[in-house]
C-alpha cells in the first residue's frame, strides 16, 4: 500500500510536467490545428539557455524569467515567419515544417551546448532526498509541482478573465467572426505560440534537475504530454492538464505494477492509440452542442 | 523510341558502373543507400500517394530487419530466403496498423505513427522478448557471400543483390502509381468524399496501400540488416523514421527518382556534415526540409523534372504541390473568405 | 458626400469567378437601406466585400474615406459591425463572453451601460448569460449576434438575412427591434433580406440585385410599388 501511494505521489509530480507540456500543445492546437512536434526540442533548447545564464552568474529566478521571456519571443517569431505562410497549406507541409523545426532545435542544442549530460540546478533544496510529506516527495518535486500549479492557474485565469485571453480563445474558435469584431487574428496566433513556448520552457527547467539535461531530454516527455493532451481532450486546456496528471500516474503505476519500467513509453503509445480510436475528443474535449 | 532506349542504357550503365569503379566500402554504402531508397519508396506509397502521413515507417524497417536477423541467426535460413518472410510479416503488420489508421488523418495520424516510432526501440529492448530479439545487444549476422562461386567480393555481390531486389519493386510502384490504382490513390488524397462517392473502396485501398508500403520498407530493412550484418534496438530510433520522411520530401514526393535522390541525401549528408560538427547533419536535414517545402514543394526530383523537361520533351505531368489538394502555401499571407 | 456608406462600381468574386459586376448603393447615417435579391444574386458577397473579406475592385466610401482594400479587422475598427450569414456566433463561448468580445474594440467605460441597453432590446439574453452560445435556439442566436454587433457601438450595421430560418413570430419580433434600434441608436443599417414585405416596411432605400447587378434602385416606397419587385416576389 505504501508502495502504491509512493508511485501515486511520484506520478503526480511528473504528471505536473506532462500537464504543462500538454497545455503548451493544446494552446497551439486550438489556435492552429497543428500538433507542435517541435515542442519538446524547443523546451530543451530553452533549458540550455537558462543553464547558460545561470552559469554566467545570474541568480536562478532572474535566469528563469529571462528564459521565459526569450522563449515567448522565439515562439512569436517562429509563428510569424515560418508557420503563418503554412496556415492554408496541406497537412503534409505543416507537419514537415514542424519536423524541420524539431531537427533544427535539436541540432542547435547539440551544437551550441554539447552532447554531454549536464546537471541543472533546482531552486529548491535537495533534488533527490525525499524528506517531505512523510518521505514521499523531495523538496524539488514539491516545489516544482507548486510552480507548475501556479503557472497553470495563472494561464487559466488569463484565458478566462482578461480581454486578451478571451480574444485568443475567440480567435482559436472562430477566426472569421473574430476579425469581424476587430481582433487581429494573426497576432493572437503568434501570442499563442509565444505562450506555448514559454510554458514549455518552464516545464523544461523544472524537469531538468530530475532527468538531467541533454539534447534528448524531452523526447519521451513529449510523448507522454501528447498522450495526456489527447486523453484529456486536445482542444480543452483544463482537460489536457488533467490528462497530463493522469498520464503521470498511469505511467508510474503501470510501470511499477503492470508492464515494467522498460515498456512505459509503450504505455503512452497505447493511450494515444486507444483514445484516438475509442473517443477522439478525449475525456473532456467538448463535443460541441449546436442548434441550427 | 530512341530516347527511351538510350535512357535505359544510360541507367543500366550508371547502376552497374560502381561495381567497377568503387571500393568495397563505397559499394557497401551504396548498398545501404539502395535499402534507404527502397524504404522511402515504401513510405511514398502511403504519405506521397494516398496522403496518409507516416512518421513511423522506421518501425517497418526495423521489423523487416529483425525478421531477417532472427531467421538467419536462429534458423539458419539463407539470407535471400528471409526476404519473402520479411515481406509477409511486414505486410501483415502494415495492414494491422492501416486499419486503425483509417480513422485518423493529418496531424493526428502523424502523431500516432510518431508514437509508434518512439516506442519501437523500447519494444525491441523488452526483456520479455529477449529470447527472440537478443535484447539490447542485438543479433549479429553472418556475411552473405556470392552464389555459384562467382568471383565477386561479398560487398560487390550484395550491391548487385540489392539492385536485383530493388529494381522490380521500383518498377512495381512505378506501374502502380501510373495505373488505375494510382488514380484511385490520388483521388483519396485530394478528394476523399468524392472518391468514396465514385465507388472507390476507401478502406480497402488505404489499408492495402499501408500493407504494400510496409512490405516494401520491410524488405528494405532486411537488405539493410544483411548488409550491416547487425541489428540492435538502438539502430532503429525515432530519428530513423524522421530521416525517411526527410528523404521523401527532399527527394520529391510521388516520385520514384525522388526516393533515390532522397536516399542519397539522407545517406551521404552525414558523411560530409559530420566533419563540421556532430550537430550539422540534423540541422541540414531540418533546413533542407523547410527550404524544400517553401521553395520547391516537389522536391529535388520535381525541380530536375522541370529543368530537364524542355530537353527531353517530357510531359510535365505530376502533382502540383506537396501533400493533398495541390494547393500551394501562400507566403506573405492573403486575405481569404472563410 | 452625405451618405454614411457609398459603394461605386464594386466588383468582387471568388476563385470561381466574378459575382458582382459593378454595383452602386448608398446608406444614410441613421437610415436603413435594404438589399433585395434572389439566392445567388450576390447579396452576401456585397456585405463581405464591404467588410473586407474579399478582394475587390471599385470604390467603397465610409464616412468620407475609402475603405476598399483594407483588412476586415481594420474595417471593424472604424465602426462597421457585420452580422454575417450564419450569424457567426462564437458557439463555444458563453452568451456573456459573446457580448464581451463584441465590445473588444471599446476602451471607454460605458460598456456596462451598453450591455444594459442591449438587454433592453433582447431581454431573453439576460437570463441566459452563462449559457454556452451553441445551445441557444436559432432566434436567440440571431438576437445574440445582433447584440454582439451593437456592443461595439457601430456607425454602420451590416445585417445578412436576420430572418433566415426563423419562425414568423420571431422574425416579426426582430424587425420590431430593428425599428426601435434605428430610432434610438442612430446607426445606419444595410440590411440584406429575403423577406421583402417586412424589409421594405422598415427601409428608407431599397436596391434589387440580380445576377450581380443592381436592376432597381430608389426609395423603399417607390420600389415597393414598382413593377419589378411585384413581379419577382409578389407574383402579380
């Protein structure tokens, strides 16, 4: 029983990271109907940038903030320059451009920062000693989860209660009508990309202390995030977040008791295939109710 | 037709010349290039012709390689006899994947096949299957030698063997693409609803295409395994599927020549770029991919065709743009009716 | 130029071909102009052209300045509110959010007051404030669409077939509201309609569009009494 509880708690901790990346994926998907295959590599690159700033002497949270801002700007630029022209192109073209971005960011990380595995500092105390909450979580896990939840709450409030957030949602749902009320839809899409890039950067910086930083850090995580986003509903941010947490728990419990740790990625694959076949809208994706 | 015969002669010369001109090592690399070209040819069937985006074809390559390896190592099957077995296994797996793939399209399908590619190494490493797959260490294969005591080095023989296997498959796809089935595939790619209304059995054609595509890529994997004499889970990472995709787009979709060009690009770019930095090949792939999608969506083959058309009086037939619908990307953005 | 909106020699179309072959119409400030015509005549295309949703040739003047060629968002910014065919409701958003997004361009403080005014026209909306817009009935969605447009305090309202698909009673109600709005709000209205009787009763000016050309133009009364309308629509 203690083992299950442990796995559950650990699952929620990693689930928070999956939830964040899932949120980034959903933000872009809702606006553009593109799956951002490059999300993981962009997050890894941002994490390297943060490490460089920290190693240059900047305090952790300053480096954190600067990285988040730089990632936001990068996301906006990528949308504006590379993806806007692909908006009306067939799926193969947009998938291709995103895969190209994946390759470029992956290479950039390796080229600029090397392929050696690096440690990334945590702003919370020890990273591995599980001393808190009755010995189930480490300080970092607890702190990271808190930061993740704070970020998710912030994003939620932003979308619900600010004018810009409402405009971004409107632009994602109905670009034509959005233009008619004066919303510059292109700008909203760019902001969406910027926001997703920023969220990805936060996720990367929170997971790096645990899994160590190298150019392939986010590969598996991206897959779990996809699974979480699909499970929760790829057009529903709240659902995607819940899906991310769920996948974290499933991964840990499944890995410990069902398939063994070696097949955990296969679990993600099974979740993805299962959701897409059984209920493509995900658990919470809104099957739209309309009356003509 | 003189032009046709001249082309055939020239082509055969070009293909056989390496036997006399190149070293064993270079022939080994060319053999791998042939395997890669065959793999891309397979991918072309689903992604290029039928419009089903697959980022997971490396999985079929891996399965073909492993079928060959297991049969050769555990059952002493001669290398050439493993090919039919590999073909059958991969066709079945391809069909099995093609069935659920019917429900998915565009980015969703790309995502699912990508998940397959990411999960594949883990599946191959799985301890439960270790007896079969040799686990992390993989399987070592014996060298394939020339038959009938022919006076050829194994590498030269394998090059010929690979050509002999690939050529009929290329011909098969060439004819398939230009016949009735090719038209049906184009219809499914561009106007699925209309295609269905016209009586084309979408499900059968799509799953059938997946099966044949997997078969071809699987045979490519077998060839690769025979040449390299080694299979291991880490030989088939998700990047393999991505490189096949890059080769497809850069070479030119829906083009058999494009498969060859794409394979040469994917195969030899690392050789050159590695000298600059370990990161250079990936960056070059990414840049090439994006550049091609923006500047010449028909890939290198398309560009060549356009350049050579006036010289050879070729019909400039062929699909207008990468992907479905023949609609080009609009740089700069335009106002549109929604 | 005394008209609020003036369109001269407007040509527009889609990939398949040109739909409007040089039309001319005008809307006065505070007045109602109705554009009549059969299906496929080009009525919706006209509104879309004015809204900048299509590339156009010709001249469109709004409040004295040329607006043809400008993007839709900009045209919304200068005070034109377009309720498109199909209503264009943000189905996933709530009623309250639809109204809020209608006021997107407003920076002043009287948005809340305008919301009250809108509820005055459409009391049914007040009780459905937090309901998802997609779950509203057709008539309610039409009212919401008009309300959304009003929230931006437009100078010109473009209405595309507000009566479409609605029960006669509901249509009557909507036209009654339009009459009130015209009296109180002072905005000009360009109305595209199939319901000829109600439209002509409301309008000051009327145009009849046929196959992309204006074949009848004049005051609503004259047009109502004229031959062509009677023949085409009223059958005698």
